[in-house]
């Protein structure tokens, strides 16, 4: 599966729960989700785009979930938009997103998690502990540990999806849109 041609612009929080329409209070915890939506083939090469939706903890815990196909989700705390530039997702939210994608099996999610892991290694939020080469039907993967993990914590495997240069560029762009600064 190729990632070429797909683009996932992700917006900031709207400040309201997608299930109930209620406003999120400053400091209130909520669940942010990325869902896949189909679009007309003329507007996107893959026919899919990612959309961000926010759910209050009460709505999420009561089972009110998005009707669309869930791509990923993470926990955050609502804060008012500030005029200064700041990342759409902070370090804790990126780690949460990385952990949520641990059970991913689809190629595009594996590719996204792999590039996200590389970013987190660069930011020193993950430490690379080694690599395991492809063996038989088992994929190649790298082993990482979260910052501050004890020596007793087993490393987390991150599957290497075997991306070519074009796919790597595409996934880097997607990750960049998730963490990009907004005005």
C-alpha cells in the first residue's frame, strides 16, 4: 500500500464535544480522535482524509464514539487558543498517540507510528535500544524505551514498515501536520 498522494490536515480543538455539542471548559480533560472520512476521488488521491473530533470524558466514557472509522485517539486538556505559535500536540500528547498506535496493524498506521517514533527519539522522549532485522515472516523493528524508564522496563517494539523515500516524505509531512504550529 502506498501513502503517496494522501494528505491529512489536522485542525485544533473546536472547544466543544462532538457528541453533545457542549463547550469544553479550560483545563477540562477530553479525548481527541482522528477519524477517516471518505472523500470524492477527485479531491484526494487516496479517497480518505483524517478529521479531528473532540469528546468530553463523560461522553467518551458513556460510549459516545465517532461513527466514522477511528484512526487514533489521545487524551488532552482543553486550553484557550493563544495568539502565540505553539505545537498542535505537546510532548505528552505525542507519547500518548504513539502508545495508542501500538496495536496498529494497517500499513499507513505502522508507517505513521514509525516516523512518530523517530521524531520522539530526536526529541529525546524515546531512547533507541536496538534493532531486530526481518526474519522469515517476522518484520524488522526497532526497540525503544520512553524517557525515564527503569532498566527493568522491557523495550517497546516499533515495526519498520519498509518505506521508500517517497513514502517517508509523505509520512513526515503527515506527522508534521499533526505537530505543526498553528496561528
